C-alpha cells in the first residue's frame, strides 16, 4: 500500500487511495478505495538535468548501532532532533484534462484538474540532493520541497528507479542539514528505529518501533519485476510517510520508508523501508547518469531443498541456491561456475533463494568483482566473479529491444479466452522500430525460451543466449516453435 493521502482540487469531491503518499481527486461523486497493499506516496518524473559536479558528498557512519552494552536512557531526543532537520515534505502536482459531460456542457468542452500529492524525503547532501520514493514523484509536473524550517523550494527529478522504488530529486540550495547514513547490513531484528515523515499531512512526526525483520520480499514491486529487500518495522508508518526516514537509535539513516500492508488503510504495525545501502547504490547511479545500470551474474537457480542437499551428499540442513541455468560465456561461466554448484553467499551476504541471488547482484554495478562462496562436490570453494551488464538496461518490461512483455494475468485470459493451462509472458506491445517486431505478434504468449519456462521476465532474460534461441509461443489458439537470432 503506498502511503499518502492524495488531494485533487477541483470542487468539493474527494476520494482517498491508501497509498503511502497522499492523494485527493475531485469528481462528480465521492469515492473511497481501500487497497490491501499500498506504497507511501505519489508524483512523476520531471526532465532530469545533470549537475555540473555529480559527486555526492555524503555523511556516513558505518559503525554498529550498539557496542553490546545497554546504557540507561531517559529519551532519544538528542539522536532524533538532528535527523528531523534533514527530513522534508514533498508536495507534487500533476495536471490532467477532463472532458465535461454532454449535454450539460458544450460538446468537446473540458477542464483542467490539478492532482496534488504529499510525501516525504531525506536530504543526503548539503548541496540539495534528496532521497525519496519513485512513487512520490512519479508523473508529477511540479515538485515543491518544504524544509523543516518551513522554507519552500522548487525541486527537479534527477532520476528514478521503479524497480526499487527509489528516486533522487534536487533543490538549488547550499549548507543544508544532512542525514548521516548508517550501514543497513548491520541492522538486527530487535534494534530500535524511528520513522520520520509527514503522515496524513499533519506535519512532521516521529514514531518509534523495532526492526521486525530484514530482507523481506512481499510482492509490492512485482508488477515492475522489482528488487525487494525491505526492512520491516512496527514503527507507525502512514499515508504521507513515503520517502521519509527510518533512523536508528543513533539518529542515523538506515532506510527510506516506502510501504505498508493494511486491510484498513491505516497502520497495523507492518511497514516497510528500503535499506539505505540499496538506496545509496541506486542514488549513485542516478546522480551520475540519470539511470541505473545493474550487474549481471549470468546464472540462475533454485533453493536447495533437504532432498536436493541429500542427493548432492550435503547435510540436509544446508542452505543455498543450486545453479541449474548458466548462460554460455556469461560472467558465472567465465569464472568457472558449473551447473549443480551450490552458492551460499555473495560478498558475505547469505544466499538462500533465487531472489537473494538476483537482489544481491542487482545492487552492484557492472565490472564489479564479487566474492562467491559455494559448495561443489561437497567441498567449500571461493570464486571471484566479475559482473557483466544486466539486461535491465532495457526498459523494465522489455524482453528484447522493442518487445514489451508482462505476466499473463486473469484479465488477459478472459479477454483472449486463453486456457488456464497456458502460462508465460504476454506480449503487450511491439515497437515500430523493434528489430524483432516481425517475429512476434501482440497478444501472443511466450511459453518457453530454450526449453526453460518463461514464467517471469528475469528468468526469460537469463534463458536468452547470443545467436539462435528456441521460442515456444502460444498465439490464436495454437502453440508453435520459432527460432530467433539474438545479437
């Protein structure tokens, strides 16, 4: 659930999405929509202008939050107060034209609606760079940042990344108060944290809780094939908190508040924040080039089950990912990795699921050397893999240049009368200039690539190889196999 009430000013009508930002829309009837899963804010990317000096001057403290001792405390004001000064409110505005109904108005008459949103952000550099959520700024035509001292400054979007829900915006100012960034990998379940933001538009608010879990994946970013590695907290996060700060007991930034799960549109103690380590990596890409270029591992696998472990002569309790798909001449193969290798960690971060492997790699840029610990024939080994360039440099929904796909949904099945036993990637759009346009048809379903099921875009991309590829496609009630040469 995105966390923000959204106001759309036109007349007296209002409806509220339970987004983590704030929305209000004026139409002829009042309408309330309740979403069980909502993100924390609203807006849209403006044209990014690159700064003359893209280097970020960040304030970082990567020491643990605790030395193991628990000193007596009477409050956290000394830690919270400096962090509050770095948290801002972000007001967004989007302008849309609405056709007025005939016969009450002349044919073709229309009016302009102003849709307003409210979210939060965190200043991370004294010269005006601000971390927030993509959904806070998405589709916005105007952005205004309200500082803790009530100054209002116009902002522009530097870059956005829908796959992680991270965005960077900038105001033209100097000497701004900045958040100190912690090492979010050192967070532990039970650590005290505070959520700082502007919930429900009532003004800056601080709430307290603990880290309930780390590494959470709940499907919030599934539509964009996103990368989820959320910090879960019971600190109260509500509409308008999107993009705000999650800070530790030392007042350091550990996460960017992003979403809640709630059946009531309000806080029920299940909130999610993007780890600051992930946000920081994305921010570096966005500030440097305005886009995110991710590393590519060139191998995929599945969780090691007790039965698989036993079959490989490993203890049944062994955790890891068994490789079953290695791209020819990809980074993993060039480093000597083989099918049936069991990866247990990357750069000392545990790998227990395919999503772990994908997320850890995606946080790193191409040409990064990563340390991979694995088990082969029952023996532990350490291998260095130089990451390649991920296919994510395509648009998030492109399988091949100009070929946009999405997961096959129930709506697609009903509209096209597709049987429930057909599963794969739906070809949603083919660009006119796509070099592969003649080989596909919109509305077709890609069932498999090189005999690997095309259940999601990431798996499908991993299945592609340079040269000849075998595609199994369902179209117009029939299944056929075609060969497509990928350059």
